[in-house]
C-alpha cells in the first residue's frame, strides 16, 4: 500500500508524539538548512528527539520521506487565475517560488509524476482551467510548462550554488571571463553570438524567466486557439 493510503499508527501517550506531518516538517527544516545530504531517517529522528525505529511506523524508507517532502512543497504552488493562460503562468511561477524557498526541491522535481494528495490537487486545478481544450493537448501543454519552469529554476539554483562554491557572483564571473570573450569575438568567427552578447538587453533572473514564459504561453495560446 502506498504511503498516501497507508494509515498512521494510533497515537500513544509518549513524551514525543509523532505523526507523518511532524516527520515531514522536521525533514524539510533539515533540508532547507543543509540540503538533502542532511536528511536521513536517523537525523530526522534525532531532530524529533525519538529513536529511528519509531519512524518506521509512519514510513518505510527514505524514498517515501522524500516523496512526502515533495508533496508538502506542492501545497505551496497553488495554481490559480482566470483562464488557461493565467493558471499556467501561476503554475510556472508557483514552481519557481517553491524551489527558491526549498532549494533541495530542484533535485527532486521532474521524472515520474508526483501522485501525493497536494500534487494531485495542483494537477486538478490546472486541468480544470484547461477544460474545453482538446483533451489530447492538455498533458503536452502542462508538460511543456512544467519542463520550462523546472529547467529555468534549476539553472537559477545552479548559479546560486556556483556562487556559494566559488565566492564569485554572476557579475564578477562575467567580468573575469570578459577579456576571453573579447579576444574570441575579435576573431570574427562568431558574429551572431558577438552581436547578441554586445547589443541585446541583459535581463535579470526575474525578467528572463517571465519573458521566456511569455514566449511559451504565446505559442500555447495560439496553438489551442487554432
């Protein structure tokens, strides 16, 4: 039986009462502070002041714990809006916000669909907003928005991690690489790239995300309207 359907053990009069919710919140606090490497059943049990074996009444493996953590994060996404475009935008921005709040989430999103109750509620809200769209187009549309949001925010998290690892923010990194690019562009072998780097507007992360999302939503809107 999946963890979503498996009943919790009955409560007992003990000094440190447990529940799946308490376990998941403790695991998320550890991951928010120190990443997924800080999450294990032993470490979560220690944070809750109980022995590790107590946790096995509530879940059977670290994989189940990670599933529960991802589903808890889905509760923060909450897509909403008036019409398909607004809801799809809300979905993408909600994913990005959740990953910025919980950096570890970038490592767990994608792959097989999440089937926990909060993830299913997110999917239901999006599917309801797409009522009237060709049913064969619904899943590809949602998959495209998910892929864009996850890919974009993973790049942002990779930049954040690189900054921590090197002690060099994006502007300092660009300044360090600037002379190399100037020498390379001076060869004349990359004229199109040189023009874009030199002349195009340099957008910040928020502007880059929203501009790319607008391009995607424009295409989706045109396709489903046609």
